């Protein structure tokens, strides 16, 4: 199944990353600027992800940030990549997403994940009980019910939200999420930017087991990858040291805001194997190098759409990276 990077939509995942010396307010300003540039360059979607209790991530109030992004753009789709459903009541999610879709019609995506997006203690503070993850399929169906026009006669309704055509996505990094997305006939986004181990197996299961639904007649698969582009290989590799330190912090639990590029950075030997596994699908370099890598990835995964995340310290360098990527198409 041959696919070409030049023939598929590309989209952006943003975590409103907080940089060393920066602030959440600056991160939100930069996210809007990135979304506006992405819209001008005809990127397809701009998603933000829910994380909690992390010094480097400001996108904890995901739907609030989605509203800020949508208010400052006019055509790009804005979505959650994702909302971590076990942290929330399905009715509240349906109401919040319904509110956004009512204000910005035809532009809102609802990506749903099973993980807490945080550590166990913070998950408890979010009032997430031990069984909430096991109820994920049931909670997704509950949201579908609330958003359905058929729910009009129910005693519990999502207003706004009811009857609106809001695409629901299943997010995941395992074969379990692939089976769920296939069984429910929903589009599937895979977190290969940090959990690539089951990428190909999950994609195969999703396509083989897919059951058409009212939302989707054929499987639609969107993996996410890390991309850092610059005018030279050397400059891109220097920019990538910021992301490498960020991933090391995730591995070691010693998390901090995104650090500036470090020309003297050396990968700790103890973290090397875990880093290599976690960041397997990271494409770093100049346009010629990265274009071949991405084309090979799209061909190997038969991706219907590609989502990209770029952890780059300098905002202008990040904008430039995304511009270079879009020029490949």
C-alpha cells in the first residue's frame, strides 16, 4: 500500500511547551502564532494535548486552550490530542466540545485518550478512580450518545453538543486502542512520537478489524512523529539537544522546562537505550535528509495523514522548521 508524503494532509501537535526562562503566558502566545502560521501554510489540523503537573507543559486545560487557538484562527481544524477521558465526566466533555463546535462550527476535533496524562498522585488529585481507565470504551460511547440527535428525549442531555457533527478520534499507543478504534469505526491517531513499539502491529490490527460506522466508512490512520528541520544538518542536530533533554527528563522523572540548545550535550549512557526506543521516529536534519526519512515512514505505515510535533526552544526556529516541512509538499 504505497503512500506519499506529498499526497497526504499534515497536521501539528502542540503541548504549549514552557521554555527555560519563559512562562505559560508566553507559551500560549507562541502556540497561537504557530497555529496562525500553520493555517497560512495550509496545515490541516492543530491539536493540543492534556498533561498535568509538568514543568514543561502548559496545555493542562485543553478545551480552554483549544478555544483560544480557534478564536485566533479562522479555518484550520482545532482539536484535542487528546483529552484524557478518565480524568473527566463524559457529559462535561460533550458539553465543552459542543460549546466549542457551536462557536467555531466545522472546525473542532475530539481526540480521546485512555491514559491519565500525569503521575498517579496527580491522577488521584484529578479525582480519577482506579476503574476509570477500564471504563474508557463505555465513556466514549457515552459521549457519542450525548452528541447524538437521538438523545433528545433522554433525561440527561448535552446542551450545547447534542446533534452536532463533531469527529471523535481514538488516541493510543497499543494494540488495545487499535482494536477499540476498529470496533467503533473511528479514526485512529497513534503516539509513535514517544511510544513507537507497537506502531506497525497496531496499524495492521486497526485496518484488518475495522468496522464501518456512521462517522467513518473506511479506516483512517494518523501516526505522530518528531521532526526538527533546519537549513543544515548540524544546526538541526544542535536544536534537537533541547528535545533530547526533555525526553531524558521524562525517562528519569527529573522534569524541567525546555532547555536551550547545548553544543556540549552528551547523551548519558544509562539513558541511551530508552531514548533510542522512545524517539525511534524522530526525523532531524536538513530538508533533503528529512524528506527521504518521512517519505519512507509514510510508505511503511501507509499513513492517511501525518501529525508532527517539534520541541524546539527558539520560537522562530520552530516556525522555520514547520515552514521547511510544508515546503516538502
